C-alpha cells in the first residue's frame, strides 16, 4: 500500500512541478506587460490595455487555482507518509508561497496602473486567488 501511495505522490509532485513552472512563467510574462506602459500611447489606449490585461488575469485564475489545489492536495497526502519520505514537503510549501507572492505582485502592479490611469472604477480590480 505504501508503494501505491508513494507512486501517486511522485506522480502528483511531477504534475505540480510542471504546473507551477508554467504558472510562474505566465505570471512573469504578464508582469512584464503590466510594468511597461507604452509612453507613446495616449491615456485612453493605455487604459484599454491595462483593462484588457486585468481581464486576462481574471480569466487565468481558475488555471492558477488548479495548480494551487494540486499542491495543497499533495501536502494533505504528505501527512500520511512516514517522515523520511516527506522531503519534498518543504519544497511544495516554498513553491506555493513563491507563486502566491508572484500573483500578489502582478495584482498590485495592475491595480497601481489602473489607479494611475484613473480606472479604479472602470472595471473590477484583480482579486486574490491563493
């Protein structure tokens, strides 16, 4: 039985690792987009761009949440394993914390850009997922 649990857990860790790397890359790409308003564009175009980015971020939340759920599920299953087989637990926790920090930074940058452009009431600001 322990071998089955360990195999399922190893498969889950591989799935989680792949998912978290994809999410971190996605956030980094969109963070760069949020940080770089184009000075040549007028305020209306910048506003349209940041609102579009906010919508993209909001629509991406379910994908991010699935990766978080996989990580949290792994952590829950980890408690049933012997201590010497839980070496990856700290790594999963660290990855979840890093993903959360990246997501919060992306939210903050988009929110600040929207406020800078006077769009705080134009659309719903991005909301926390993790």
